[in-house]
C-alpha cells in the first residue's frame, strides 16, 4: 500500500492532478473559514457551544449540518451554504427528470442533453442560494431559534445586511461549485464528492481531542477497554460499509451471435451489476431533515394558547431526541420508503429491457421485452430491501453509540451514518481512478491480489 502511494508521485500526470486537487481543496477550506461580514461569529459560536453542552443539538440537524460544512456553520462563514445548494438542485433535477418528459428526452440525448441539464442545475443552484441566504440573514437578525435568549449577532441589521449576506454566500457557494468542477476535470476523483468528504474529515481533529479527553487525560472517566471496543466496532462497521457500497447482484446477460459478411459479432456472455445500495446516502439525507424540521416546529408550540396541542408538542420532543424509540422507528420507516422511492424514480427497468432487446442481449431463461423488465424489477426490489436494511444499520449505529455509551457526536459520527458512507464511497472511487492510472503506466496499484495482479 505504501509503495502504491509512492508510485503515484512517479507518474508526472498523476502527480500534477493530485497537487492540483490539494490546492483547490485548500481554497475550499479557506472559504469555509472566512467570516460573514457584519456577524459576531464569536457570539454565535458561544451560543452553539451552550446548546451542545445542554445536549440539545448533538447529532441533530444543526450538528449534522455543521459536520457537512466543515465547521462553517459554527463560524458563520461565507461558505456556510457550501456545496449543498448545488447538491439540492441536482437531486431535484434528477427527480424531475423521471417526471417531466422534456427533461427525460434531454437526459437521453447524450452529451448535448447532459450539458443542458447541467446548465439548468447551475441556474437552479443560484435560485436556491439566494433563497437560503436571505432566510439565513433573517435568522441571524432574529436568532430566537437558538433558544439562548436575546443575542446580538448582527451589528447593523437591515436590508443592506441581508443583501450583502445573500451576495457573499451565493458567490462563495458558486465558487466552491466551480472549484469542484475543476477538480473533476483536471484533478483526481469527483470534485463535489471530494469537497464534502474533506469537510467531514476536517472535524477529525475535534474527534481525536474528544478521544484524548475521554480516555487519556487526567480527568478521563472511561476505561481503555471501551476504547478497544470502539475500535473493534469501528472496524466492523467500516468493513460492512465497504461491502454495502461495493455489493452488486450480477444478472447474466447473453448477446446473440450475428454474422455480417465474413465477420461474426456478439455471442458474448457478460453481466449487469445491480447495486445493493443503489440509492447511496439519499434516503438518509431525505429522512433526517424530514423528521427534524417538523420536530423543531412542534416543540415551539405555546401550550398556554393551544393547550389541546400537548400531544403534538410531546411528539415533537420525541422526534427531536434522536435516541428516542419514536425517532428510531420513524427514521427506519422513512429510510425504507426513500430507498424504494429513489429506485422507483431512477431505475427504469423497461428502458433497460428495450435497450437489451435492441442490441440483441437477453437474460438466459427470460423472454426479451416486458418479461425481462418484470424480472429486473423483481430482482431490484429484493436487492433494494437488503441494501435498505444495511443502510438503516449503518445510519442508526452512531445514535446507538450515543445512547448506550454516551459517545460525543463529534466522535460517534465517524462510526456510521452519512459521514462514513460518504467517506468510504468517495475514498473508494478516488482510489479506483488512481489505480487505473497506475496500471496504465505499468505500476503496481493499491490492490495486489486477485484479477488485478493477473493483468501485469
């Protein structure tokens, strides 16, 4: 493994791509540290620390968003929105592509259609940035949502501050989006995914400090046996996440042999990989905010004015507490629902069956056309159920650690959930690209066994 990393710097093109990627990632991290003009970010940081000390936000929506933005939220930097408006626009456009025929036709037009869809995504990203930036500016002017009494976070509130905040955050978000595109084109790996992974990993020093304070400092109250147990559990969860990310169901595909003149075509045997975790982290991203936003509203019901809504406030209190039974059951149901929903909107079995029929391919023992589509749909449904169950286990594992062992959220977030899924997925994809470039230059890759070794 160490020799493979050394080999990466022996290939001039790969070395330039890696250094270029590091440089742009440094700029992204710098943007996430520049404070928003006119905001007393120290007061905001103290308020968030008070909420964390009271146990109200650990692992909640604000804590999770702070992890994904690399601490930009606690500093209220111009990179507060980070890359997430672009991610939101991409998800919305993907879902609309399955519903709107005009967008579906664009998606099937090849590179021209994809470029047009990317252009629409960027325009929609600007709209989301303006919308989120404006409401964030209003929230900073009226920070009652923090529940810490009156806070003067903005020195000169008003329309001027709101416009300045919208412009600064929109420009920073679009800059990060452009840097991600440059990493994809001229660097190594997928730029957008790498930025998210680096934002998550930037919280690793905080997690290491938590480990030192919890197990090695003079005030340590936990034994080293618990640390060994956590390391073992972390290894098992990481291995399971890799299996969940890489797992596929191979559907055999045969192509009919055709003879054109003196040449024969087809007659090959291959397979179609159906990913076990086809939806990726999308079900967790959908399920978390969908529970936290209503819970935040329900917990602020004034029982003096609406005494008959006591049950609703109790439900909100249960949903905002991530270790409660109601939250875990609701989260499980939503992850299952969105796993199947994402597959239903993105996996078109009929289109795949038509493409196979047009190219002379077929599944052995299954008639081409509608029968093949039904077979693929049935197989994908069973595979999705297995993937959804694995996704639920990985997603709720950090919550169980917090509930059973009182592990701080900064540390527990690296033992599963969206953070671990993103880190594992992006790391494997980046290593795969580096591996292919090394093998093209006749260097040993990161995997020195199995079929890759036989290619030498």
